[in-house]
């Protein structure tokens, strides 16, 4: 969906919401755009180490497969 089509669809549905619902949608959008100013980027070395650690966990069998993940999600 391109931007114009998306905007048109939002413009169609937004007036159908109550004022309270519109405020909630606006707050959700603002929350999605908010960036944590305290967040710091990790180094390339740390990033690579985290990947190596994850690969080691997978190779040792310490992971959840797709079916198990779906089962767990269905309980939320």
C-alpha cells in the first residue's frame, strides 16, 4: 500500500472513531515515533558477540521452534 492509499484509508476510518478512540490512536502514533534519548548504540564488537552467543545457544539446542513459539503466544 502506498502512502497516498494509506492516508486515504486512515482518513476514511478516523472519523468513525469516538473522540476518545481518536486520542488513543494519536497517542499510539506518538509512542511509536518516540525515541528513547537514553538509549545508546552498542559497538560492532558487542553486536558480533551477541550474534555468536545466539548461534552457540541454537547449536546447543537452547531455542524455541516456530510451533512452540505459536503455542506460547496463544496462551497470552
